[in-house]
């Protein structure tokens, strides 16, 4: 489990295609405090530490994970939002994030609003029913509040605000129109949707 509060920005230093893709990620974390087998969310994707050094750790990215995450995310040189797994007793500063990507959204517009930036995104039907104004969403692993939602014939358009602190502490400041991001819906919305689906199927 994670909270969507990013604590480091990593960089993919090297990739190696084995049976899966192995990515070596440079990080400012104290790797002595991270065990092999620990979970780290990488731009919203929960991955397992399989190797590590003084300023880097490695993860294996399966073909399934690559197919469900933003195109180009695993290219060498790419920057990733990093978050270590939540510990019992830690402050839940964002919302409950599982590290499972539900869909990929596309940046439709980037608009400065005061000191903040408003991002407008378009996403598909797989996430559309689970987004609500003033609800929570994770974009590339970052916990954000949905401003508003507009239904489309084949998906949804929604907006979020990026405050200066979030811009400086994450990769979101570098997003431009046409870029793709990983979307994770709120886990409460996920379970509510499943309950309603099951109820409808039994009517």
C-alpha cells in the first residue's frame, strides 16, 4: 500500500531485456534501509526490488506491466515518481494507493491558473465510471483531487490542479499536451463499482 505522496524522483539508468525487462533506477533513497523484496511504487506501479547498490535499485518489469502502463515509461533516461511502501503508523497524507494501474490517460491541455497548473486529461471507459468531482485519483503515482468530470461518448475528460509544491516534488511539472500518464482510481470507487455491478447482474 502507498499514499500517493512522492518522496523521490528516480531516473532509469539502464535497461536490460531478459525474460522480463530489468530496469536499474538511480535514487536518492538510503538503499541500506531497503531490503531486497521490498515494494517501491514507480510512477504508480508497485514493483519489487530485486537488486540494489549504493545509489540505485533494480526492478523487473513484466510484459503485462509494460502493456498496461504509459508508452515510453520504461525508456532509459526516463524520470519516475518514487514512493516507498506505507508502514503501519505512517501518516496517510494522500489517499490509499495500491500501485495497480487501471488505465492510461492523455494530457489534453495544460493551463496556468495562478501559481498552479491545471491539467485536463482524457481517459477511456475503463476508468470513466470511477472518477468523481472532489474524489481522489493517482496520476503517475501522485495523489490528486479531481476538479471536475465530463462524460464523453467513449470515455471521460477530467481536470486536476498541480500546486507548486507538487510540481517541484514530482515529474508532473514536465507534462505537455499529448503525454500519457498512468491512472489509478480510488480503491473505494473500485469496490463500490464492483458491488453495483454484482447487484445489477442479479436483478
